[in-house]
C-alpha cells in the first residue's frame, strides 16, 4: 500500500503493525530472489546426489556455489517500490564480503590445501593387484600432501568440496538481507528432508533399498533414503530436524507476540516429530544418541527461556492437545505398519555385548591407530583427503582390523582425528580461528535466548558431537549444509530486531 492511494488506511496499518512489533512487508529484491533460488537448488541437490560423494555431483555443487556468489555480489538498485518510504539507493555487496572474517579464513585454508597439493611427500603407485606409496623429494618445512588419484581422493577433490562450502557461506552472509529469505531457505531444507523421509518410508515398506533409479546406477551400495551410508543419512536428517524445530519455535514466539490468529508452528512441530521418527529408521545409533541428547538440552533451554524472559506465553491448550493427538496417531501408524526388528536388534547388540560389539570394538581400535598416526603426522599433516593412503602403515599394528591388508579404512570414523591428521597444525589453527570467530560473534550479539538461532546452533553442535565417533563431515551434503546453517543463524542474529525495537509500538 502506498500513502498516496489511501493515506488514512496506510497510516492506520502502520500503527497496527507497530503495535504488533512488525513492519509492513516489502517485496524481496529480484537479485535476492535469484540468489535464494540458487541456494535452494544447492541445498536440495546435496543430499539427493548420493550425499554429493562423487566427482560429478561435487563439480555441480561447486558450479552452483560459484553462481550463488556471483548473484550475491551483484550490485542492487533499490527503487521506492522496494524501499517503501525511503529514498532509492544502490547497494554494493562486495564491501560486506571484504569485512567478513570467515571469507579470509576460508581463503587462507583453501590456499593452504593447494600448497599441500603442490608439495607432495608421497606418490600413489599402483600395479594390477596392489598399490603402495613412494617417498618423494619435497620442501620439508612446507605443508605436504600425497600425489594420489583425483578419481579416488586427493587435495584437489577436497578443494572442490571446501570451496563449495566456503562460497555458499559467503553467499548467505552477503546476499541474504531479509529474515524472510533465511526462513524460506530453512523451509526448503526442511521440505527437502521430508521428501527424503518419504523415500526412506518407501524403502522400509518395500524392503528394497536399491531404489530409486537412476540414483542406484551410480553406486553398488544399498541406499538409506538417498545416502550410500546410513550414518550420513541419520546425521543429515537429525540436522534438518533442528531446522524444523527452529522454525517452529520462532513462529510460535512471533505469533504470540504479534497476536497472530494462526501460525505454521504446529505443522513445523509435526514435521520435526516425523524427522525424529525416521532418524531411527536410518539405523544410525550415533545420530539417534546425539539427537536425543541435543533434544534434551533444547527442552531445558526452552523451559529456562520461558521462565527467564518476560512476555513469552505458554502454548494454547487446544493446539497442544491437537498436536499430542496427531502425534499419537502418527506413532500408532508407525508401530502398526513398520518393522522395528532391525532397530531393536542393533541396540540389543550394544546392550548385551557393550564395547565388545563388533562395530564398536573395531572403531575403538581404528581410533587407537589414528591417534598413533596423529602423533607422527599431526604437525605437518598428510594432505586433505590423504588419510586413507597412509593409514595402512599404522593400522597394520592392529591385526583385528587389518586382516593382512584385506580391510581398507577410508576414514578414521572420527572427524576430530581425521581433520588434524590431514591438515596439520596450521590447518587446525585456521579451523579453530573460524570457530572462535563464530563463537565470539554469537556471544557478543547475546544470542543465548534467540528463538531461531539457538535451536539451529544446537543442531550444529549435535553434528560436531557425532563427528567425535563417526565421519559426518566427510559427506559434502552434511558439511555444506552445516556451514550454511551456521551462516543462517549468524545472519539471523544480525537482522533480528532487538527487544526494544519489537516492543516500541
């Protein structure tokens, strides 16, 4: 509505919106809409392309990320139709990027990995039946890597993955200037996860984990939803669960403050319940455990927030009863039609065998071998993506998980060890520097009680905990999505009005 059309109605609407703590909506800038579409394609592609574990999908993801940063940096002209009462202006987005510390830290990390690739200390050599590493002359005081095939894994493959994550974060930080855009992007993540849940339900009902075609044409492994590793599927759905929870909490809080007649909060809460339920059907015990712990922490935070902050009303009892009733129906249908025997079987093995259970015991031994590797290679690193090539030298000291070389461990099943082994001390300091900046940012902005940011960050923390005994961050779909969610939480904190601004009406 423009003042000249009906000044009385216009200013009356402004007063109502001020009372509700809202502003009249202006449309998204076309450039922002374009960027949002690109980022939406990115977050949808990542899980469906088999977790983006193959060269073709990683190359496509990088191309989308490049298109995203170009769209984010494109100068924007804001006319009166977009600014409302304000004068038109032109916005140059590159200035914001230059002042973003994560941009420079990410650029330094990529340069460091490229340096590893150009200073190989070993060369991968292969015959018809076996492979081995050959020592090479290299500059000893520089970071080093392994000259290994691109088709398997090496520094250049990791550069592609890291660059896609880096550019996607920068695109979110620079190009998304409206909270509505951030909510839409989170909604796309949740909606896409629900589609994955639908696929997982079909696989469970049919007992066929070799669907759908053509995804199965790219891999010989059975699929869990669209992932080739069930723990990755669990970690991704658990992360998406907290996106749904964050949106549900925010819409509930926002609707209560603005006296809205209805909000999508209950629908999003049911979506979160559905995602939680199907995390169990991924058979990922790590995802289930971390999800349970993080949900308990979130529940404690929510109760504490309700007691500490004034003016946060409780839930409408009718809505609460409706949600409980729908949840009971959902649980009844699940227990009636789905087979839980495999889930109970996996947990029964843990209960009866404890640390001697095969998968647990083998991972304990792999962790011990990885610690041995870290002690000798952790200072300089072996090169991004190079863990798998040098690890046989250390795992051979553990015959139970070596079996004369017939067992090949691509990952340490512990990202807390694998990243330091590959990147060395300098790479670790860059990652810790980026993490430290984000922590300082959220603390400085007093994000402790933010209705949307805190659930998102708890979801990200859940994945970090999971990485302590598995390798979720070796899956590009999880890594890129996780990085984008952190950036969304940070951007939300910047754009969220303060308590004073919300109540000044």
